[in-house]
């Protein structure tokens, strides 16, 4: 494997991600909450930024784009549907599109819900998907613009990726998400163990992101809304999957 993934803490609780190809020297950035920690990481490693991938328009995901574009001349790629509120895009993409990064295919998924026009970038060769604020570690983004049905469709699409895919999401919310998840699914032994592991990791100031999709499918109540045991836990055994998801998301909003 010629690809190296680096997680960069930004702001108070954001993450950006670098993906570097050791053969070509190309380096892609997924989201740019701020520029200076990303530029410092690139300079420390001697890497040149060639691509910036934007998941959605919120400031804590794009505020560093222009500084990094000026510093490196990187190509900026984002959703055509969101272009009117993103930094100027060199390439506009949408659901089902693919493009090349250093000889590796990048597949674009529409994952609307948190916002409308939110996209994710799946790179099978690297076993990674950059999900922004759609599927997150033990959680999912608050529905600021989209509907529960949209987010459930998005999460279901992400859940269908290979289970060894690393979910590179945008925030260190995992400890709070674990407390909520235990309120929904308290008898889940995998979730109980994950909560303990998260507590240990955070006590050591270690990141809990990225996370494996297989672990999300075993523990994350938002993508488990279709399972009988989760439906029973929220007293909705006969309800459609999207309605169960909507109830879980509403509970998280009040938690």
C-alpha cells in the first residue's frame, strides 16, 4: 500500500485528514477547519498539498481552504449541489461520480442529512471514507437542513461499504456519543466495551477517530435502527427503519 493517512486535530474538536501517496508524492486533504495545523503537518512531513476535498459548507470544515490553496495551489473539489456556498471549486462532483487521485479511484456519495448537498469521498484502495458530519464515530450529524429519511438513506449507503473501511469523520464527539448510545442500547456488550475503550483513549488524549465501519455497525445506534433489538429498545418494534432512526436522532437532540 502506497497510501498514508494522517489525522490532524483542528479548532476545539474538529479533525482534518491527509492522504499521501508515497509513489507520486500527491497529498489530498479532507476538509480544512483551519489552515495552520494542516500546513504545519505538511511542512513537517515534507509533503505538498495537491487536492482539497470538501464534504460540506460549514465554516468549521472550509475556513482554511483559501489559505491552503494560496500556499500550495491545491485543486479544490466539492459538491456541485453545494457550490454556491463553498469556496470556488476547481472540480464539481455529485453522487455516483468518480475521479482520480494519484492513480486511486475516489467515489463520491451524496450523504445529505446534516446539510443538503453534503458528500462523502470513498477511496477503496486506502480503505477510507471521508464522511464529514454524516456518519460519525458512534453518532451522526444533527439534521440542520435535511430530513430523517435523507439521513437514514445516507447512513444506509455508508453502512453498505466494506466493513474494513475507516470512517474518517469530522469531530471528537465520541465520548458524548457513547453516553447517549448506552441510553438506547445498554445491553450491547460491544458498545459497553467500546465505551470503556473510549474512556481510556480520551484519558490519554488519544483520538477516537477514525473508526472502523465494522465497529460502527456493532455499536452505533444511528446505523443500527433497522435491527429488531434496537427497535425494541425504543418501543418501536413494528415501525419502519427510517422512523426508528428519526426517534433515535430526536432523542439525541434532547439528550
